[in-house]
C-alpha cells in the first residue's frame, strides 16, 4: 500500500502495546503534547492531498530494484547510466536484491569503471585530466605538507604511505600498459 494517503493498519492495538511496553502511549492525550495546536491530523488520511501522486515521466529507462514493482513517483535523472558502467549498474539492479552484497559490490565496481570512462573521455577533449594538479600533490610541497603531517595526532596517518600508490598507481599502470603496447605494435610493424 505504498504511496497512498491511507494510514497502514497497525500490527497491534493500543491496548496490546500498552501491556507489552511500559509507558507506551504516554503522549496519546492531546493535553500532554506540545505540538497539538499545530497538529491538524485527519483520522481517515495521513494528511496527503492526493490519492496517488502524479508520476514523473521516465524518459530514459531507469534502474529499479527487484524488490519494488515500480519506480518511486519522483526519481533522480541527473546522471543516467551509460557505457560499460551503466551496463554494470543495470546488471546489479536486474539480477540482485538490495540485500545482497553482490548488488552493492557491482555498484562500487560501476563507480570505478565510470571514473575510468571519464578519464578516458577527457583525453578526447582539449583539456585532459591532469593527475598532478587535480590530486593536490603540488600543494604538498608549497603549503607545508610534511610539517602538517608530523607531530600531530591525525586519524589518516597510518594510511598516508599508501596514498601515493592508490592515487598514482593506476596512472603509472596505464602509462606502462600504453608504453608496452606501443612497443609491441612497433616491433610487429618492423617485422
């Protein structure tokens, strides 16, 4: 009965709850509630002014969980899925329940693939990504990076040695793969 103005049926009656939970219903008397003058609750409805909300049009097919029969009446469309990352997201929603770890791991993988797709797309523009300036590495040398890390109780201190590997590692690996691939192509062309 989702998205309707009718109040869902209670699992237990007020008397059953009062017997089971000490102090339950202490605020049932309107005299005990500070919000009563503002509270205008209709007993028959939840306060909604519609029977079922007007649905947002679905211009691009959206991923939807297998637990739900349809999309919520309003949904985000700022970043529709596209490319390989979109295919991974659609697979995650089509095949796995939101209660499964595989669903969320596929979504994390799709985010990483989307980041790489964005990096690769940037090389087709006049201003490709620059990992040196965009990661803030230059500020480590110009804004007292070492002094701000030593002698203070920082929560991120244990993993700071891994930060260069995590940030620069994929770029170095991509450069090496490009170099090795181009050497192999050059050797094949010379033969």
